[in-house]
């Protein structure tokens, strides 16, 4: 099997990996996947985006450039230029431009997608966190605190990462040779979320407890992340950082219990995803059922974040008696 197809399989199981991190030695293991099918889908997708000129195709090229930040910037940037109102493409472009480079990537310097995202998505804290980190990098600590203060008053923490699933699926759906395969929606959900959760990482950097004069801003922003972030990673990081900034032992205990509840929900989601994936190894009826459930994930990702999508996966897996 080619390394790039292995990468696709790894991406597919990554959504369930969180559930495995706290499983004991005799607990469930990621199932054996129909590798030949995923290899065929992966090759078909690469062949299509190599020549296609749609915004989605350019976005997928960016996703696939896991070890090439320049190609990633170029892919996301071109996707945004084709559809400048698309927040998935703009946020992906902004995230890619946060990679340190000397000199700066020309596309990033010319368009400043981070500032564009902040202006275009005014009630979203994520681009403000990126602006705060940029200020920190250039030694502008007052500017960093100003951006953090602004972010702390906002009510959303949306990376738009889950929407990548829809973009990948639109490309796959246009390839008749693989679009009807039971594994196709799984390939979309696996590849579609490969983009890093950059805003969450930068938040953890600029809100360390040793950073002066940011405690109130970071506590409020951490609460927004815990309650409303569109990825499980951001919600758990928010709760973890809130514990670091907690002012009493009672508060730390309450936040620890809340963290455990969110983590348990993520584990339940991972277990349901593994059960659905395992159905691909069974009879035709089971494979069709697995496709139907995963197609629901593709549809839900257009408007919902990871936690809400996961709630529906668990409900569907239980209704199908897979868990």
C-alpha cells in the first residue's frame, strides 16, 4: 500500500482515536479496514484534484499537502480566491499563513487572510486569537492583550474545520467510479478534518499562566471555548486552560468534572465511529448501513460542529444496534 493511502486510512481512524486514548489494554482496537477500497478512492481523488480547477479541488489539494506548507498555503489561498465569501476557505488560508516562514509566504503577505477573517467573521473569537498571537510574535504585548480582550467578549469559537468534510465530499461525489462505494463518505470524513486546529493551539500559547495581565481575558475566552467551540479539542483545551487560571480549589474540581463529561462524550463518539467503521468488514447490508450513517455525518457537517455531529452518530449507531 502506498504511504499516501496509509495517510488516508490514518485520517479515517483519527476521528475515533480520542476514544482510544483512555482505553485499557484489553479494550477495543481500531478495526481492520478494506484497504484496497480506500487506496482506490484515494488515487481517484488525487487524480481528480490534480486537474480540476474548482474551489473545492484547490481546498483538497491543500488538505493533502500535509508535509508541504507552501503547497498548503497555495491550495487554500486559491480556494478562497475562487469563493471569497466561503468561511471554510478563508479560515483555512488564515490558519496556513500562521506557519512561521522567512520571508513570509507571498500569498499571505499580499492578502493578510487573518485580518480578513477577523473583519469578515466579526463575532468569532478564533481569528482574534490568531491576531493576538501575531502581535506576540512581533513583540507587541499591548497589541496581544488588546486582541485577547476583544476575543474574550465574543460568543463564538468556530474554526470551521468540520466543514472540510463537505468540500471533500463534493469532489468525491463528482467521481462516478468511486462515489457510490460504501467507503466513499468515510474517506470524506477522514480527509475533511485533517486541517490543524490552529486557533486552539495559539490560545494555549498566549494564555499560559506565566503570561502577565491576561488572566481575566483568558478565563472568559476559555469559557466560550468550553461551551461553544466547534471541535472537541477546543472544548477540552478551553476547560484545561480554565483550570490553570482557576482561583479556588472548588472551581478547579468543578472544571475537572466538566472536563471528564466532555471527554466521556468524545469517547462515546469514538466508540460509535469504530462500530460503524467495523460494519464495512461485514455483509452487504451492513456495509450499506455503515454508508448511510456516515453519509449523515457528511450532511450534518455542513452546519454543525463536532460535538453535535457526534451526538447524532451515537444516536444512529444505537438505533442500528451497532453499540
